[in-house]
């Protein structure tokens, strides 16, 4: 008699079917859609995909996985750039994208409570007629749950902070299915360990975020944009440093290097600009305030070799400029038809930004790589896109090698391998070098304390 | 033959003498000075006080304490209001007040690296001629190490954040003597668990902070202050909510209730003000910006019943106003000669602030308590001083009872028992109610993971 002993995951699937019904899917196409994010990693299939709709369902499912020691891999919009959602050890892909409720909006307290599948665009659409907005804006259509998991930021972090500063509290399903609330509704608290910040950036390795309380901000009375160009990277970075030192509350200060600007001029039909290093700025405040900010920035940039300062308060012009900035990834890819891109995410102290940018650019040129750069320069964070030919058998590996060089330079300048994309699979090799053996051991001991069976997004962040 | 078996602490004292010499003190007066903070707790003596001067000394001493299972109680300036520094189980009081080095100041990155014994006043004195300042300003002459430990804030948190938002990284001696660095020099990072935020607010229960990297801010071009008075608490709080919603970047917005204003007029010789609920404001920005902010606030307060709006850009007038605000604790105490004060620290969502303040005030009156209130109202945080007669045998106990009622009301309004003073001994009873059984269990599991022998500031935060 032939018997095949059942796999642990089969027990989970069979029990979960009882409360999820056909929202627990074994369909091949659906499993493939949950095999990787928007990154260059190798896809790995989950055994099943669970489309959960409530905290209770998450809790019951995670409890089953805990009991049977089956991996749980949270999945939002699948926009990870570092392999966060790949089920590298199989198990259940926990798809939270149907949890899209905006549960509360409190105008007096300027906060809201949302489910993790809400995207930032959906939230801002919802808030628009209430005079408030949520300022953390990664480039992709990611979910707020994914943003919490990866400690995301974007172009407005220089003024409004990253998601770390804008999360007031969380509801989290722990690795054994228990449900906790962290943080609270107050703007500050000195009331025990900061569990909220422990889960923000934990990349699904400590628990599943099922509710998020966010700080909101008032839509400013006036908004204006400006563009200024430089013959050198140094002038643009020096300008940024002085703007920050002077305390001008710029809402955005973004750098495009000459290659990226050339690509964006072609892709986004930006007329009247030269293919030079360029700063895109945005100012939020009162009518008089944004004018004053723009004038102060113009003076600083002029003193650092900036030319052609253009100020745009017309919404249509502003929208075109920022669409061009947000499309820069696609502009970069389009600059080499048929090629693909690997995107780095180094962040350095702003004083070392020129060295990081100029050094990485020069090394890439010497090694024959086509690269272009966008940078959240107010934060010292930049994305150097390394373009590669997918038909070249060594193409991706060579791009990874260049990525490693860019990161190594960043680390040697006191920086980090990731400003906002997270560690996932792709950056694990740098974590020990960055934090040291003992600090990494502390992180592992926290993981062991909260997920003793190692079922929460295993294989991510740490190399085992 | 009579033998007394040696206590574990004697082994630590004898070994630590070898590298600390007479900086390890058994002197009775010195031990008494380390028996409590500025609070109303019962003093408890440490077995010895160690005046450490280097990270290496801290590490060696903590390692010895770990080996012999002897409690370690970090001590800075001794300004705790919640019993944080009381060696309730004896052991070593680890006095870090001699570690006062400002190790680095980086103007381009606007950060600095300091030792934990530096006070915020010392740091700002040091920075003054460099055009930068550190904005987190608790009322007392506390050390930055103590501020990190208690997640402190102050009057400027509404604009610049609490110490949580202003710490970039830490050096920490763990419970077994290992030394780690957390965070880094970059303004943001998505590179693993947020160990920095785990230690900020951990009240010495997870490790000893031996270095602190802080974000600095540019001294604003212009500063001005304003005072406005209200016939009711409601008008003042409603004004605050509208100022926040409008996004006016007030640097400070502080409330004194009628009783506190009366006390401050008497104590600080404030002329020209009535004993009414009062908002003290400060504006930071450009010359035109602070004027615009003041005008916008005046319009909002006038619409909410504010009267006598006075604007002061004269530094001497501003200094007198803010000295009066900072001296309000002493003004409150002086309002009842010979009496003492217990200070509460409730923080609520700002939409519930009127209920919290009016309710607590009324209940205090009904129970025959003299109380006066100062509030960081932009954050929803207020300190209600409960005055008591130290010669009344029931005086302190009655004040504690009132404190509990104020906290209970705050919790029922979605608030926290502590906005900025921390848990220590005094607020432990509220922690489970505030976070729930399971979240508190998670905190305990983190404590167990990082301090398995329970030597780090035992008896604080958790009731065992």
C-alpha cells in the first residue's frame, strides 16, 4: 500500500479552507503572481495564497501556521524591490490587498485608522475634501501595510518625515496568532517599549500588521515648485546642504543627475531644460511663505553655480514636473531600449553625498555601466539605476556587482545599504557589516523572542 | 566559628575597585544622593555608587554585575519624577554624570555625538556660536542620557518632535557587558529592526546608553513670542486645534490654566495679565514668517474668544515670559506655602483635551484638592499639579488618589498615563490597562531576551 505522509502545509490548507473557502487559492496563476515583487529576484511559489479580509482571519490562519510550522509571507501590492514577498521556503502567501477599509478619520486630531491594503493614493483620494493629506510617497502604488513593513519614505520625507514618524500605532497579529495593539492615539507617549517602531521596518518577520493609525497633515494653503540646473553635482549638493542648514522648510528637494535628466527630457518631453544635474524643489506654506522660500533657495543655488532657476506655481506645470520626476525610473529604462534596471538605495550623511555620487558614477563609467541617478538629496538618499541587457548572460550578475560596489562605497562613507527599500533578500549580505556582529545578534534575539518557530517571512533580512 | 557568607554585591565591589578606585563609593552621603530622584517616592539606598567615565568602564562593571546577578541602576542628573533612579533592590547606582564629552559636531549634517552625562543646556551652550541648537527641552536640568531613557520631550515637541525623533543612533552597553551601536549617521534608514527606538524610552531596563547621536536644527532667523488669554479652557484648546489643523508651524504652544496663571503672576511678577486661562506661544522662522504666523494665530484665537493678544519680539520680554512658563512648577508650589506637589503627565488625543482638563479640574475641586495645570497643548499633554500638605499624614496618599483619577480619566479618553515623564515606579499600575495583557507580555519577552537575569534597573516599568 502506497501512502504519502501529508505535508504540514496541507493540514493548514485543509483547516483554513473551512473559514476562507475559495479565498484560499491553490491556483497556479495566482501562486505565480505571489512568487516575487517588482524586483530582479528569482520567483518562488507559495503553496497557497490566502486572500484574508479580517484581523480574525489573519489570526486564525497564522495560528494554524504556527501550530504546523508553516511559513507565512505577508503580501500587499507586490511592489517590493528587494524580494520581501518571495516565499523562499514555500508556505502561505498572506494577501492583505483586500483589507482596504478606511476605518476612522479624525479631523481634530489629524489622524486616521486604516487597514493595511489601502494604498497611499487611495487614502489621499479619500482625504482630499477634508483638507488633509498623508505625505509619505514612495514611487510605486504600494499599500500602507507594505510601507510600514519596509519603513518606506519618498520625496516628502525631508519635510514630513518617513513612515516611521507618521505611524501612531498598529494592530499586529503575532507569530502565534495573538493580536496586540501598539502605540495609541496620542502624538507622543513615554509609556513602555516602543513596539510600534519595532514593527515598523520589520519586513513581516515579527508579525502581520492588520491596522495602522497614521498622522495626517493639513493641505498647505499654497504650493509651488522650482527647477534649477547645475554644471556639477557638487553645486547641487552644496546647495542642498545650505538649504537644510538655513532651515528653509522645503517640502521636496530632489536631484536628477545629467544622465537621468537627459533621459527625462526625452521620455517626459520636458522642454526648456538642459541635460545637466538638476534640482526639483517643492515649497509648502502660505502664499507669502512659499514665495519667500523660493527666493531664499534661488539665492543659495545661484551662489553655488545654479542657473535658469524657474519657479512654477501653476498647478499644471507643477504636475508635469513632478510626473516627470516620478516617471524617472521609466525614463531611465527607456534610455536603453530593451534593457532592464537594478536600483540601488544607498543613504549617506549629506556631507558625504558628493563623494558617494561622484565616486559611484565614475566607477560605473570605468566599468562600462550605463547608470542614472535620482536622489532624495535632502535625506542623503539616492537611487542609482544600473542598466543591464537581459539578453547578456552576465548582464544581471554584472549589475549586482556594480550594486555591491555602490553599497560598499556608501558604507565606507558612514551610510546605509538602504534608505527606504529595505533589506529583504537583496541586501542581507550587508547587514552584519553595517551593524556589527553584536547588534545583529540583538536583532536575532528579538526575532527569536517574538517568532520562536521562525515562521514569519523566513529567509528575509537575516542570512540563516 | 562565625562566618558570614559574602553578598554577591561585595564581589562586584571588590572587583570593580580595581579599575574604578575611589570612583566606586560606599560613602553614606553619596549613596543617599542616589536613593531617589526629584519625585515623591521612598528613597532606597544602592550598595555602592560607581562614577564611571568611559564606555569600557561601564561594560566591565555591567559584566561583573551580570556575572554576580547584581542590579544596575543608571543615574544621570537625578531629575526623574517617577522613581526611575531608585535602587529598589539595591545593587550599583551607575552614575554617568561625569561622561560629559561633546565628541563630534557636524555642521553639514546637523548632527552631533555626545556622552550621556551632557545636559541639554550644556549642549546648547556648546552649539551656540555654530548657528545650531537642540530643541528638546524638558523643564529640568536633566542629562541627555536620562532624556533618551525616558523618551523625554518638552515645550518644543509640537514643532521639532520629542527626543524619539531627534536621536539618530546610540551606543549601548547590554546587560551582559557587550557594546553595540544602533542607528547611524543617516537621516533615515530601512536596514533592520529599529534598535535605537527600542532603547529610547526603555528607562534603563534593557541596557546603558553610553553615547548618543542627535539631530540638530538651525537657529531660526527670527523668533517671537505671544500671549493670549481666554475666559474658558475650551476657547484656548479649540484655538490650539485650529492652529494645528491650519498647519501654522508654531514652535511652542503652552497652556496655563487660571490657577496656574494666578500663581505665575504672583511668583514671576508678570504684569499686565489677568488670572485667566492663557496660551503662551513662540514662533520660529524668517522675519516675515514669524509675523505672518503671529497674525494667523491672533485671528484664530480672536475667533475663539481670546483677548489681549500681545506679541513680543523683544528678547528680554520673551525671556521673561518663557522663564515664567518654565518656573510654573515653582509658582504652583509657592501658591500654597509649605505644601508640596505631585505632578501628573497625562496625554490625550487633542480632540479630548477639553474633557480631560475640565473633568480633572472639576473632580479635583469636588474632592477639595488645590491643583493647577500647565499643558503642552499642541501635543495633548498636560501636567496637573496636585498640591498637598506634607504635615497631613494622609496628604500624599490623597494626592496619589487624585493622580490615579486624573490618569483613569485620561485613559478612558484614549490617552496615556505618561506623555513624557515615563513609567518608572509611579505609573506601573497603569501599563497593563493601557496596552492590554498581550502587548505587555510582548514587552516582557523583549526584556527577557535582552536582560535574561533581570539586572537592568529591576522593578521599573513592570510590576513583577
